[in-house]
C-alpha cells in the first residue's frame, strides 16, 4: 500500500494496525528505530540506513531519503550510556548536523518521546 493513495488519517491508522510486535524494548533505541523504519517502509519511501553523507568525515545518518536529502536521526537520550547526553556528544552532534545542513540536508531529529510523530510530519509536509 502506498502513502500517496491514502489520506493522512488513513495512513496513520494503517501504521497503527501494522506495528510489529517483535520490536525490541531494551532501552537502546532499537524499538524506536524499528518503528521509524516501519513508517518509511509502509509509506513507500526509498530510504537508506546508516548513510555516510559527508565526503571526508565518517558521519552517518540513521535513515536517509537520499532523493529528497532528508535525514532522520534518532537521539538515544534514554540510554544510560548515551553520548547524546554529554556536552562532548552533544557538541559533536551539533557539528555533524551543521555540516549536513551546509551540504543541503534537512535533518529530522527524534527522541524516545516524539519519534512516533514521524508519520504525521511526513504526511503534513507531503514528503
């Protein structure tokens, strides 16, 4: 089923009904990343996982819709060992996201609280 043949509310209902029950829930973001990937798959998006986007740095996006230069990043702030919660880690993320923007990427960032809004955002902005 393609997202273009549904209304926004139909698409969101489709996502709810088709949620995988096998997603992990161990605090490392794997459940959230699985659900983000499910939204992209069921929405018919051509996406890449772990895309290396910078010509000289080893930076990668969690997910990327290359044709639209849209990156989707899951910020694992709920983990005890998250580098996203340290000043060094946050500063490194800022450097990465600033470089991505300068290269023409739109970076959508999500946390454990708001990642479920991805489908709504993609529909609202007709992505």
